[in-house]
C-alpha cells in the first residue's frame, strides 16, 4: 500500500495554510488580524501568506499603513487549488478502499 | 471560442497493491464507498455516488432522501485500463448541463505487476468551468464562495 504516493497539491495541503485561506475568503485581513484568530505567531502567518501569494491564491494591497490580504479575485487559481485538494483526498481514500477486504461476490481466495 | 486562458490540468498519481482489474473495479463499481462524502452538491446528505459502467453512463450522487444530483457523464469506458468522465459541477456547486462547460477527468490504470497498479488521474479543461457564467458570478459577486467554503471547512475539520 502506498497512499503517500499522491502527487500534486501542496498549497492547501498544510492545515494552517488552509485555515488562512478560509479566513481570507470570509474577509480580507491584515497579518495581525489573522494571527489573532490562529494559534501561531505573526511571523508564521507572514510566511504562510508569502507561500499563498507566490502560488497566486492571495493578493495584497497597501491601505495607508496597513497591508490587506485577500483571495486573488480572478478565482481561477483558488478553484484549481481547491479541486487539487479534493483529488488528493479522494485518491488517498481510493487507495485505502482497494485494501479493504470487501467484495463478498468477488472473493478470489 | 473561449476568452479564458487555458488552466494547467491537475494531475494525481497513486500506486496500490492490488491487480489492475481490482483497482479499476474499486474506482468505478465501488465509487460511492471511497469518495469523501463531504464533497457533494445535493441539498440532502450524500448516501452514495454512482458511476454507471458504460460509455454515456451517468455519474451522480444519491441523497439520503432519495434525491439525485448529476455530476457528469462517462465519455470512455475501457476496463480495466482507462476511464474518462466529465465533471460538470460549476462554481456554485451545481450541475451545469451545458457540455461546453464540462471539464474532463481521465484515469489510467497501469499494471506494474500482478499485484500492483499505478493509477494516474488528470482533471483537465478546467477553463471550461471558468467560462461558465455561474462561476464568474460566484466569484465576482461572492455568491460562490460561501458554499465552497462550507465544504472546505467541513473537509478540513474531518481531516484531524
């Protein structure tokens, strides 16, 4: 069995990054606002935001002295990342299902 | 013609320790047994999802209340090596019957040995989903995100 053999994904494979993605989809936010809602430091939030920005999921904009982060409004990369996430999970579940001792009508031993 | 630029296809690979026939059968006949139940589009909780074993077959979910929601159609049915289905779920998480808005999923099953199979999946023509007006409206108007996020949050919660 090799359920670790699922390729692809990455950007939303990390639970904290997923949480940030979800928070930003609800409401554009600053680093500080995100850090308040998560059990991680501001600098950790910043690091995750950088990855999300590099991946095209998130954009930022200066507003006075604040920098506001939001999901990339073109939506394409976000949708793609989301579908990628679904497939990763689905293929892993499929891999487990192939090992299940089911199929009473197909017992070959 | 589409004005949306091509979106790179998604790909995934998994190697499983079963013969190719069994891998294909679990993927198709037993689709409802492994598809993560939180990823569904019907109003009712999903009871199961069904992939009809023939070219032109339906791919759909069945709710616990007996309702059915289409997801796509079977384009190629070549057991035990190849399967192509359409994915016609738009950005509002609804079935879009327009074949022009259908993305495609192709799955290859390759026997690495008598008891090992590599399954390669490609989800392509994603730009067709984006061409669908519903997705555009959902993203620009915010209408698509709440339902997407609800799904996403549920999935993330079930993770750990």
